[in-house]
C-alpha cells in the first residue's frame, strides 16, 4: 500500500518534470532558431518598412527585392564571390580529405620505418604554431600572396583531421590487412581495397568539416589578398562587409543609385544565401561525424 | 643470462664485419628492406609532409622576426636584428596597452569558461532526459545549427538584435519601459555579450562529447538505482554524473589550458567596427590580425603572439600533466 502510493507520487513528479523539461527544450530550441527566422523574414520584407520599424519575425510587405538586388545590381560582387567560395571550399575540402587520409593510412601501418618520428612530426604543430604573422610571411614568401591558391593551399592539411582518421583506421581489424597482404597486395592495393572502403564515413565527415570551415572563413581573404583584389573575395568576406557597411560596399563596387536601394533586405538576403549550404551540411555531419567518433573511440 | 666466450667473440666479429660492411650490406639490412618494400607509404605521406613542413614548421622559423626590426620590403635577411628589444618594449611601454590586451584576453576566456561550462553540462543532462528518440535527435540537430554558421554571420544576426534603430533588444526594453541602450558604444556590456554569443554558438556542439560518454554508461546501474527507490533526479546525480565525470574533468582541464587563447574572428565580427568598444574587446589576436592586414608593426605583433602562444603551450602542458595525475587519459 505504502509502496504503491510512493510510486504513484513519483510518477506524478516525473510527469511534472517531463513537462517542464519539454518546455525548456522548446524554449532553448527557439533561442537557437529565432535569430535565423528573423533574418529570413527580413530578407523577404520591404526595405522602407524595415527602416521604419526594424526587424521582426513577421514579414512586412512581402517582396523579393532584396534577392533580385543581389543578383542584378550587385551581380559583380555577390555572384562572383559565390562562385569563388564554391570553388575554394570544394577544392580545399577535397584536397584536405585526400591528403589527411593518405597520411593517416601511412601512420597506422605498423611496418612504416620511422613511424615514431612521423607521429611526432604531426603532433608538434598541434601544440605550437608560429602564429598568424609568420604564416602570412610564408604565404608571401612562397609566392601565393594575392592569388586564389593562398585561400586554398595553406589550409589543406589539418592535424586534427589526421588524428581523427588515424584513430578511425586504427580500429579496423588488422586481420583484414593481413589477409590482403597474404594475397600479395602492395600498400596501394591495401589502401584502395581494404582501408578506404571502410573509412568512407569518416573521410566524408572530414570533407564536410573542412568544407564548412573554409566556407565560413573570411579572414583569409583579408589577410592573403591585396586590398583591391575584389575579384577573389569569398562570399563570407562580402557578407562581412555587407554587415559592417552595406552602403560603402555597394558604393565602391557597383554603379547605381544608393538612395533607393533595398540595402537592409539585400543584406539579410545575402546572409540567408550564405547559410543555406551549411544548413544542408548540419544533419549530414550529425550522421557521419558522430557515428565516426563513436567507432573511433571504441579502440583508439 | 651470461654469454659464453665463444659466442661473444663471434658476435663481436659479426659486428666488426658489419662495420666494415659496404653499402651493399646496408642495402640488405632489415630496415632498408622494409623501406624498399613499402616505399609507397612515403608517397602517401609526402603531400602532408610538405604542407606541414612549409606552413607549420616554416612559420616556426618565422618567429625569428620577433627579434628583428622587420620590414616587409627588406625581408628577413635585410632587416636589422634587435635582440629582445620588442619584448622589452611590450613590458615597459604603457602606451602599447600591453596590460589591456592581456587582461582582456584572459578575462574574456575566464568569463566564457565560467558561464558556459556549467550551463552546457546542465543542458546535456536535460537533453539526455528527453524520452522520445526522434524528438531528442531533432532538438540536437537544432542545437548544432549555430556551430556551422560563421562568426561573420553571427555578427549579422547579433546586429539585428543590438542596433539602436529598431533592434529587438531595445524594442523589448521599450516594452518594459526602459531607456534604449547603445550596445555598440557601451564597452562594459561586451564581456557578457561575448560569453553569451559563445554559448549560443557552441552549446549544442559541446554536448556531443558528453552524450557519447553517456552512451557508454551501463544500463544496469540505472535499474539498480531504480530498485533502491531512486527517482530520475537521483539517477542523474548518482549514476549519470559519475559516469561522465572523467570527460567533464578532462574538458575543464582542456578549457583551462586554452585561457591564453582568444577568438579574434568572433570579436572582430561581433563588434561591427565599433571603435568605442576597444577598452574591453581589444585582445592580442586582434592586434596581430590588424598588424598583418593594416600594415602595423609586424615584429611587435609577432612578439605579442609569441608571448601568447608560449604561455598557452605551458598552460596546455601543465593541464595535461594535471589530467594524467587525476587518472585521466590526457591528450598526449
């Protein structure tokens, strides 16, 4: 009797907790989402209404003016920077994925002479770097400065990705490799037929992560490109300038009247466009990266 | 085990023979055999070796310019060597604002860790309590979103909140009858704003590590707790928390190791070119970044950065040592 009433009380308490926790989760999720929704609403709103009343969750005077403005009046800046960003991010991500997978594969081969040395070689830069200015001077020194390759090549090898992949590959049963070697496979064949097929999920998450990092990188454009090299600006750098001073950016890069341009709608439309690929990436990373680190952590 | 005289002599002879051996014998040794058979592995390593060599190790040699009066056109060889002058300047001259750069760097880190760390932990426990798997996964996906957005875009989202003309925060203040605040000219709010924006962006992603540790807790422990009459709160305190304690401790130690680091990307994006916020938001990273992009004193900035990364390295090594002492895996 006594025990029964206790569980009943507990059950009631539990239900109260579930409801409160549910409310809290809805609330935090809203905190994560609302800033995005506001940008979306502003991008479809009428510019004069935005100037008058500010931004809210409700679309005021639905219009596509912001978007058409970006693709017409600011075509030379915006559309071009989108192309540059896609090129740079895809190339960086693909290069990073290949280079780090190769390195991780070689490092997991017990047979590699000098393996200890190479492990330390890749470990040291994780803890100590020369800093921003020495890297900047190296980029100048090797002749990449002011070219599109300055945005790509220096970020093509992430030590952290090597570590992730190495742990992942180390969890692959040795017997698979040994069986291939007994059949007379050389290292390339072991990589191609044994290691790569099972590492694809982790390779894909490395691709996604380095794609995201590069897509979001605006500082490199400022650091490694000359002040007036507008042709190579990435999308994020253009967005950065749009947020800081849309009027100045529009004035310096396009011809046309500033006074009646829908600058606020266009700015928010730019943000929406720049975020779309990342929203597509997010659930994919959740799926591949998280299952990847789980698998890697079992043995690594 | 003692070796017999004859065997020892034989070995010595062999060794002598080996020393006298020509390159042919070297080529037949075991290591060289391995290298010959597995030369392809070096091809696999080659691209990353070159990239890391140039950009990571090459830049370590670039630290040399911290000891020079470096001029871009003269290059490293043409610039004057001045020894520790740049470092002496940093610690002597008050005009450089040395104190302020380091103070801001450390305070921003401490406030961020102090607020974000416990909130993330509590949030993880609450997410873990969601019963429907589908909803849990949805909540997680939403919470991950900000992690994938650049700081530049976060700066834009924040601008919609903070701007004086029709910014959401000021509209809310107006609703409760308060005066509007000029967020972009009041330096005193910004340590808080930076901490909150870090939390907003990183909270969801930071739960991954804890949640993966939660997955490895033995389910029988929960059953045992239930039989002893423990409710869900009791279970969270007595089973869940101890189960992830090692990850919590490790994370805290790692955070402490990163106190000297600063996020210039975040700060530059958030302050929206406002000069009146420099009192609380000027950090070492911003100094180096603006020296590189705006033609500042490169040697001075490199010296600043070197002090920062040297202290950072020491902190990481200390915290790694502490982690190992505490019985954790450590990071090296």
